[in-house]
C-alpha cells in the first residue's frame, strides 16, 4: 500500500504585524502521524489475514512432519533428494496417494484402486502397508490371472489387498518387536529380523522400509502375501 501524501497546510488566522503578513497555521502533524500509524497497523493486519488458509495449513503440516528416512537395499533405486516421490515429500500424503509416487508399486497401487480400498489406506487410526513390488506381482501372477482379478474377481482382490494391510502405524522396528501381526484379511503373519531388514512369513522380506505417510507407514516387500495360488510360470515370467 502506498504511503499517503502529506496534506497541504491548513491556513488559520491571517494578521499583519510590523508591516508583514503572518500566517498562523493550525497544528496538522499530530493527526497525520496518527493516521499513518493506523494505516500501517491495518496493512500489517491485512498481510496476516489475507494469506490462503490452505497455504497456511500446508506450512503448518510441513513444520509438523518428522524427518523422513527409509532403509533397505532397494531404496537407492527409488526417488530421493528433491526428486518427485522422495520420502520427505510423501510424509504429508495419505497412503493411497503416496503409492502413486513410488515407481515400483504400480501393480499394487492399481489393485488398491480396482478393489475400491483407497479409503482403508486413509484410516484415521492409521494403517501400515506391506506393499509388494511389481516384480513380486510378476512372479506371483500371470498377466491373464491378474487382469481377471482386477476386473472380475473383486472379492478375491479385496482379500488380497487386505492381506497387505495392518491396523495402526508401525515402523519396521515395531513390527519386529511385535513378532507377529494380523493383517486386515484376518491372517496372522510372523515377522522376524533379517538384518538390516525383516522377514515376513517364510519367503518375503522388506526391501525398502519406513516410508512415512499421513497416519501410517509403507514398507516395500519382495513377495505377495495371502493365500491365492501362484499362476506365473516356473521361471517367474508373467505368462499368459
């Protein structure tokens, strides 16, 4: 806001003395100073209140976010630093959105959407996601089988996705300490230390753990959990 210009002096009484004209001006400096002070206060108030509420909320969330740190052999191949999808950038995102930014989880993310379970990844009480990589899906299912699950066998697909969800937000260390957890499909799985990672069940391990998301965690794993049969060929190729 531009600073107001000083008003012209206000003439007062005009009289003559000793042969010259004297102009008695009324006092105007005090009121102008008061007006200028009021304008500055108003401008400061506008500056504080006119900012976008969403922007203020985003700033507050960013300040409240804990430092994001992931561990595991696959982490070095995933977005880091200032890359889109880096761990710090996902710390304020809900789980279903964060999955979209992790490039090795496209099939699991598609399964979540096809199953209509995005809301379960936003549980206000928190959820831990054990997310299989695309390679894990390729070793488990043929392309035809996976397409059939995504399009026609939605009940089985929902069970499959829930086999990878654990209620509450648990770091990898928490899971190892517990030793056994129940997934949302009702299956109990053992979790043991496999330095520096963890083994889930008998054949699956975490490969990049402790992505922090809103209300939860994502741990990337190298196998598909649940009871569905393997339909990929013996070499792990996603055969038709």
